């Protein structure tokens, strides 16, 4: 039941005193309260700071919450007499003890807890608990570094997008930022790898992301080595695709093709990773000026995914670079590799307004000119599959 106390105003109180100067008011009893304090030691027998202690009166449910200080000490004042449940909680510790608080003596109640002694008494494996706690701490550290690495990769992706449309005078600054983002990602993922517990199921994911970071930093062999470790632990089409790309960038084309084969066959219902892998090899070889070598992987890419317009365009360029000439009967004959025009037509069919549509049309016009002159003959030895 709530009790309300009406406060007398000063004049009324003063008048009452004047009218009854000899009235003696009975003294009011003051309830005594006590305190609970103690020291808490951890599983190693050391002071246990920041333990959350909940002190609950068993009779009325009133509870108090306090924490241990850096020396493992705690104290709670203002407790009524009675039985209290005292819960200690931190990390993998969740322990409840019971204590009687008696306020009559005025000395307070002391409740110390030594979790090393409690564990031994209960047959608890302290060494196993230490290992478990160490693993938990490593996981927390690993996750912080992993999240930082993911954030750096996301920043790098955003910076790459800016680079594509930025004015020339801003490209150097953006490129420097991109390099910094990838180096940050490398550092964070390396630390995540070092912090990961042995046989951590998250390790393949960490290594896969580290491989991507190495790739962005231009460290292609390190990327390939790291990704190989990842696929050895947990082979996935995505990991094999990235592995094939980095092997190609490291100049190991046969090994890259083998990785692409695995990316394409590991999941028969999804060949897109394998197609992307072969297309990336074609891009790497094209950028290196190895147009002839680029034909085979691009041919495989278009075979695995006939709806990839960019792969068809790249294939058309690779085939066009192989056009040769020879003189025969006084005429100059242009030898155009089979499937060249088909590749450009396929691109325009799939992406009539795509970014390469203008170039594809110009290439087709040039091919038509080569085949339309009186002194020109187009030789095709074998029709390629469109």
C-alpha cells in the first residue's frame, strides 16, 4: 500500500509549536540496513574484474546489481536482514550462492568466491575451461579483424566504381586510396587468419577473402597459394573461380584452366562460376596481348554460358586479331577465323545497346569490307559453334 505524506507549510508548523510548546513527539524508529561485500577470484585464482553480481532478497524479490572492480572486490550497501541469492556472471561463469545478511551486529556480511576452488570441488575441468575461454577470446579477436577486412574490401569496390567515371585529375588520388583499401584488407584478413582457432570452420572463408585482398593488391601468386589452401579445406565453385583467375594472372594458364574445370563441374546445376573463370582467363590473356591464347578459354566461356554478351565480344576480338593474309593468283586473300562474325552478331543480339555495341558494329562493317572487295576473298575452313 502506498503511503502519502502531506508536508505542512512553515507557518502552520510554527503555530503548532507555539500552541503546544511542551508537547513531546514520540521518536521514530529507523530501520537498520546492512552490507554485503567480498572478493571474487577467477578460474586461474586471479582477481576477477567486471563480474556482474545480482543480489536478490529471497523473501521480497528486491534485487541489486553490482560489478567487481579491477581487484575483484565488490560491495553493496542498504540491504535488509534476510536470505539473499547472489549470482555471479561473466564469460562462461554463471554461479549462484546463498548468504544470510544480518544487520543486528553492524559489521556487514562477507561473501568471497574462488572459482578455481569451486571448480575443483565440483569436478569441473579447469584446463578445458581455460582452453574454451582462450578459443572464445581468439574468435572475438578474429571476428573484429574479419569485419574490418570486409569493410576495407567494400570500400575498395566503391572506389573502383568511382575510378571508372572520375575525371582524369582525380584518378591518381582514387588509385592511391584503392591501393590503401586493399592493403588494409590484406592486413586485417591476415590477422583474422592468425587469430582463428585451429580447425576453425570459418578459416576457408577467411582465406578466400584474404585471396581476394591479395588479388586486389596485385599479389597474384600469394592469392593463388592462399586460395589453394581454402579449396583444400572446403572446395566451392566460387573459390575455384577465384583460384583460376589468380593462377592466370600469375601466368599459370594450364593450372588456371584446371581450376576453372573444377569450378564448372563441382556443382552441375550451376556452371556460371566456371564460365566466369574461363572468361577471366580470356580477359587476362587479352590484356597481356595474347589474343591467340585467349580464344580457347573464351570459347569455353561462351559454350558454358551462351548468354554472356561480354564473353562473345571478347571472343570476337580475339578471333579478329588472328586474321591473316596471303597472296594467291595475284589476289590478296584475307583468312578470317571461323566464328568471328558470329561472335559479334551474338553480342549484338544479347546486348543491342550494350557498351560495346558501337565497336561490334564497326568490327562487322570492317569484316564485310574485307570480304566484299574484288581483290579480296574470305576463307573459312570450319564453321564455329555460335
